[in-house]
């Protein structure tokens, strides 16, 4: 899962361009996300073996990857999980990117990393380790079904309503205890 920390734990004094989470578990969603967005607090299982593999092979492929054994994740990782896999039952490898603090990586580095990750992640790991992946819509090897082009729509103002209002039956997430 690729996302951004949104200055929760990474700040201007320590902002890696690309960071791979290597923890066995990740506490998810910060207090402000629970309060403002109504997102649940929960814990996700990490995949340490796949994290180490991505880190080693990503470095070998020329990417300057940092890592963290103590990483808390935010809505950039949890919202796709809540939407696509509300059971939150698959181990994850979060990859945070710097999209806020200059100097930013060149756009081509984001594209190159996105294109390299499926190959890096799928090489040399046990069968069934990769349960799903996104893909570059312009790539020849799409990881998802092709979509029809979008029809133009009229601009709609964003709602200030919270997530529980938009999804009246919140997913059954693994709640963190203690």
C-alpha cells in the first residue's frame, strides 16, 4: 500500500523520500482522523518478510528506500483498505512517499517506483504473498480490469459530512486494544 504520512510522524527534520514499513503490526488512524473523519482505530498485520524483500530488492534496483520498524499508518493507507477489503485481514507493507516537504522526488521517480514495485514484490516471495495490486492505467500489464473512459460530469461541491454518514455500516475492523 502506497500512501503519505501527512506530517503525523515524519516532519521537516526527518522526511525520507520513500519509506518501507517493516513492522509486524501497524496501529491505524490518528486521533484527529477518528474525530474529524469518523475513521475507526484498528490494528493491521504487517508482512515483515515481504517488507524486507521489497527493501532489499528496491535498493538493488536503484531506489533510495528508508525503512521504519515503528510506523503508525493513517487514512492514506486505511481508506483504501476500508473501501476494498473491509475485513482488514490481509498483511500489508506500507510504503510512504514524500509529497509535502521540498525537495520532492522528481515525478519520474514516483512513476518508476510504481512500475518497479509489482516486479520487486512478486520476485522471490512465497506463492500467495501478493493478494492484489494496483497498476499504471497506461501500462501494458494492467493489474485490474480495463475501465471505460469517464464521461464528463458537472462539478459537485464536496460534502463536509463524515465517513460514517457516507457508509452507515462501518466495516468490522480489528480494533486495537490497550
